[in-house]
């Protein structure tokens, strides 16, 4: 009875001669899951339990991409000398200070420095006015030597030192006598120093072209009047004494003064 009941409940295997087409088609299973199915089926067959379908394995996560470390250092770099040196204190700025070059404190220091320098210069200039200027001018009087040391014409030996031309003439323009007169080498236009042109026998101003004859009379250029003469007399020792502290002007008739011409 036990065998019959068991025979009635167990499925019978198809015979070798049965038609394969009548059997239900078998479902193909993945190759990886085949051993698991076999194990489960074998276990169920051996234990008499009903076989169960195998669960597919969970997919593994994809491996993370390997970073490109070509040319890079994977270990901690040694501290450089620049990093090891103590850092300079940072200059703090005010929140509203937007100057691209200097901080507000630097600008204030620069402004105060410039103000102090200008104040010192002004103070020094003011102190300079407390002391009078000392000018080393040549003496107004000098002895020009003896009359026999001069020939006829213009002598320039005293021009650079005393600004005087000493002229010896056989016939004076005003006093009509032979002797000496001293012409002051200052142009009556704007105060330049004329040059004596011996080839043209005249005085020529290089500034504006004024021309004067050897007598001192102006004849060309913008000069408004003749050159001035200085006092010339004979000293006690017989030398010619020239005194620049006294001038004689032709347009005022002063060339006729006895001290404006030394007769010799």
C-alpha cells in the first residue's frame, strides 16, 4: 500500500520511447546559475523536498576608475626653504580702503613726509633773507698805467676785469683834442656787452645788433643813445686813474666835462 500510494503520488519519468515533442520545453538557464540549480535540485532530491528555482546573483558594482598619476607625486613633498622661512607680517587694510598701490597708512606717511620737506625748504628760504648778499664786485677806481704805455686806438686790457675800454684818440669827438677817454662796455639797449671789431673799427652788440663807433656814438641797431664814459684823470704818481663811480652821458652834454676826457 505504501508502494502504491507512493507510486500514485510520484511523477513517472517518461520512457525512452516516448515522444520528446510531448514533453514541456525546458527553459535555458544562465551558465553561471547552473551549478546552483544543480546543487539545490540535488539537495531537494536527496532530502525529498520540492526543488525551488535558483535566485540570480546580485550584480557587483563597477570598479572606480584609476586616477592618472603620471608626473604627480603621491607622497608628501618635502617642505621647501621658502615655506620653511617665517612669513612676513601681512599689511592690513581698512575695509573701505580700495587703493591698488599703497595702503591708507602709507599714503598718509607719504603726504606728511612731503609736507614736512616743503615746510623745511620754506623755512630755510625765509632764514636766507635774514642775511645780506655779499657781492665781490671789482673796485670802482683803478690805475691803468702811464700814458706812454698806450698807442692810438682802442685798448681792451681792462674789459674783462673792469668792463672798460680805454681809447686814445688824436682828436676827441667833443673836446677836439688828443688824449684818453674811458668807455663803459655796457650796451645802452638792454645791458649786454658789445664786442670790439677791429676790422670794422666799431663796437658791435651780440644780443640785438646795436653798433657804436669808436667814439661811443650809436649808429645802428636798437640802442637808443651812445655808450657812457667814465671819469678819467691823472693820478698823483702820473698814472691814468679811471673812476667808474661817475658816468658821463653824451645826450646830456656831459662829455664836455674836463674829467670825461684826459688830455695828453
